[in-house]
């Protein structure tokens, strides 16, 4: 190999090494994310960096009412629910305008503080009660969507069996690709061209 070809090959190898060393770049190149970790029993392992995930939005007392009337009230607010996206998935979304296979969204359920100190108006976030992961992967799951509900004392959990209410609800009511993008401003603006977000104002 000539010195010129050798130098070019070395330069290409160096560029690839840099690209694959940058978090999220290698995932974008192969159109799939690898942040989800499974044990030998195919249970999803608890992410250890949820505090680094991208905040998408929060709701208070969100849920389907058991009757035709909404039941939320300030006296009984239910839980504060916080939605986040795994960082590499969010980078892919920003670059491509869609979800990659392997995208994970976390929905965390927080209790509300009954007697915050100092006492203030409104509702104050308390301790984490549980959280769930929504994993999107058409190569791995028939429905593309899989849900994993983590109690606080579990480090790995099996998916909710296929055909569950979470999947059917997200398919029926989710505004984009079986997700409730309509509720979260960053997703709404990026995925729905701002139409739903503007209508909600």
C-alpha cells in the first residue's frame, strides 16, 4: 500500500473511531438504539441514569375517569407523573424527526407531599412510587410497543404480556406512533408540526 493510501485509510479509521466514541452517534448510523439492557431471562434491567434522561413533560392526576365525569380535584390530586426520554433516543429524534427502534420513554409516578415545609399553595412532588418504561422496537416486538412496570424494589422486570391495555390505549389515543406526543410540548412541536400544541392554547 502506498504512503498516500495508507494515510487516507488511517484518517478514515480515526474518523470512525471518533464517531463511535461519541454517545448516540453510532446508534444513529445503524438506525437502532442499544440503551435497553436485558438479563438472561429477557427482563429489562432498571436504568441507572434516569436522572440524566430528557424531561418531556409532567401531568398531575392524569388517567381515564371511571365515569363520564372527570374526577380530578385539588383535594385528591392523585400522583404527579413525569415523562422522560432516554438521551440517545432524544438525539435521534432531533436528527431524524421520528423514533428509532430501541427508543425508551419513562413515566415516573411521584406521590404528593401532604404537609410540605414550609407550607405553600399548590402541589409539591414527593417520593417516587414506581415507574414504567415504554420501549419502542418493531424488530423485537409484534406490537412494536412493550411496557415494563418497575416497583421501587425491583432491578429487572418482565414485560407486560402482549395485547395488554397499555398497548391498545396508546395505539388508540396516542397522537404519534403509539405515544401521547400531544401532551408533551417538545414532542408535540417536533412530531406534530405544532398543530396540536397550538390548538391546546
